[in-house]
C-alpha cells in the first residue's frame, strides 16, 4: 500500500509577551492557510489566553508555570530558566510528534529565544528565526553586534547616523539602546546574542515588507537568508484571504473591547487621543503623572491603555476630574481601536514635554481641511515669488504619483556638499522631481546636473506647497519639520525610512 504523504509540520515558538505572541500567532495562521500543519508553542501561563481554530496550541515550560515572569525573582533568572527548562520541554514536544502522522519538520523560533536553533539541530529539523522587530531596528542591533556601534549611546553620538537610516535622536531609538542599563539589560543581551548566529538558520523571517524598508531588506539579505513576511496582522486588515481572521486571537489581559468601542462610538471623528506604550513598557510613577496631566491639559477625549499595576500610580484628582473626558483601560484590541473613526492620533511613546500641549492644528487653509471658511484657499502670504501656474502646469504633464517633491523649508541651511548629494540622488532615482531650492542655494547646483536633468525635473525657488501636495502627480515628499503637517493632512506619503520601533516596546 502506498504510504500517505505527510503534511509539513511547523512548530512556531514564541516569547510570552503580547507583542511577540501576536505576530508569531498570525504567522502560524498564515502557514496553516497554505496547507501546512502549524503548532504554536508557548508557556503554560499564556496558553489559556490564546483562542484560534486553525492551529494547535501546545504548552512548554519556562520553569514558572503559575504566572510566568511575574513569578521569577528577576529577569536574568527568568531567561536562564526559560532556556534550561524551555529547551527540554520543547524537545519533548517535538519528540511527541515523532511517530505521528505529522512529525515536526521545522522550528520557527522567536528571536528573543536564541536557544531555539540548538533544539532544531538536535532533532535534525529545519530552523528559522522570526524577527518581530522592523528591519530598521534589527539593523541597529546588528551594528552593535558587528562592533560598528558601541553602547551606551552618549550625547556626543547623537544624532546617530547608521547605514540606511535617517539620523536618529534618543527618542528614535529602541529603549534598549537609548537606556541599555537597568531592568531591561538582560533583554538586550539576549537580543544581541541572536545576531551572532543568524547566518546558521535556514531562514530568517522579518516582520516587515520590502515596499516599506527595501534598502535595509537588501542589506540584510546580503548577510542572512532573509524573507520579509510582514506585516503580520489579521487577514481582515490586510488581504482578506483567511476567512474569519478578524483579530489576533490572543490577549494576556482581559480586553474590554465592547465597552471601549462603544465609548469611541460616542466621540466625534478624529477627536480621540489614543495612548498605548506596549505590554513591556516600564513607566515610572513620575512619568504616569506627567502623562496624566498632559492629557488633562490637552482637553480632548482620550483613551489610555495602562497596565493594571500602573493604575495605582494615577493621581486621584486626575481620575476624578477626567472621568467624563477619558477612558483608562488595561488592554483592548489595538487594531479595532486604530481602525475606529473617532481616533485622531496615537501616542506610542512618552514624548510629551513638561507642559500640556493644546491640540489646535493642523493650521492649513480651510479648503484643505474642513471647508468652513469661504474662499480660504491658500495661506495668503509668501516671502518668495511663487511660480504657481508654471509649476502646476509642469505637474499636469506628469503621470499620477510619479513625481518626487523635495522641499526643506525656508529656514533650512543646506551646504554645497548637501546640495550636490541631493542633486545626484535625484538624478539617480531617475524619476520626475520638483525641487524647491531657495535662490541663494541655486548657485551650489553642479552645472552638469542642471544640463542632464532639465527634461526630468524642475528646480524652483518657491511655490504653493498645498497646491503641489494636493496635485495627483506627486508621489512622495521629502520635507522640512513643519511641512509634515501639510503632508499628513493631504495624505501624501513621506519618503525616507522611518523607525517603527518605539522606545519602551519590543
């Protein structure tokens, strides 16, 4: 009798934190939708929090089965225990399926658990790392492992310039880099450990996509067997290919989804400030208080996700004075919240200053916003002589979303070297471009650049930025600081890489 062909069986091993379970669980669902057998392996403590019909959920032990990390005396002890006990119980799980209809053929492990490939090698199966971070953040850690970047990052190193990334300030870096010493230092050690042996994996999966981080993806591909598989979000929010996949199916907290969404339903469109720093954020009492009074000072509806232990840090008078204005909850389905019409902005790391910020913007002409002021079609002021008709007529000749628009603002000081570098970059892109360059800077342009790009691009001293941004031909915009409000309001995509990792989150 012919032997029945066995389905490939992949065990997906995740670290027991919400920001790790979500993408790895979603990855397992994706594998199952392609016909593979997928099993999510996680700790005893987190198994009851996961509900899904398309994959199997199997427990392994981290040595603290009652309450996980909260049961351990400290983080280093917990990670050591997870390595010792987790390796053994994961090995037992793989052995359990050895003589079944679907023996394990591959282990995809969370990169925060760098001992995963040792288990895969022991059983002679494929091993693959799953990087839950963006390629940008992975690149930062990789520079440390290579010795290019040393820790701690001091004031003299900021802005930090790394290949493929914009100059980074402290607020742009993962918290493990900006503040490498303290309660999270053991995590940093584990993170760096994984980069020392990634090339030994059969695959390295990154939770990002090439259209977002193509330059970094290509750089990583040159060193590891990289596959960009993100974004790992429920299918309903992406391609609708997995029936019924409307949420992650996992919550380590008790989400009050219906109450939260019902509250949002009562708020006007784009009026609510949503605040969530992630499940692993460590927020001091002083920071909680500062954020609280900032939210009160803004005087806008707010939805604040604050873990249960942090609630006791809230000032009593804050809760009493804002109970009609805001809602403080322990957890909710972030995708549903972000997709809600009432949410106007998302605060993902604590960048509020030491004063309440009144949210009255964006300050753009009414035609581009709410059409409440008749005839308000432009700012009504220009320190330069805009060549609007010529500029817009030129844009009219270009295909939709084909033009690179470059404008660094009226106060930008650009050196001759920078002008030349930008010029050759625009020529190298080989796309139509519109470059707003102040008159004094024009003389810094290389002569051969002007001669070789006169059919491709237009360099002007100034124009009406709102009209340009609203034009169908503009595809991306490299900006000055204040210009971002124009850009965001008219929904033109900004060029240049952006770091996706927020301080305080893995």
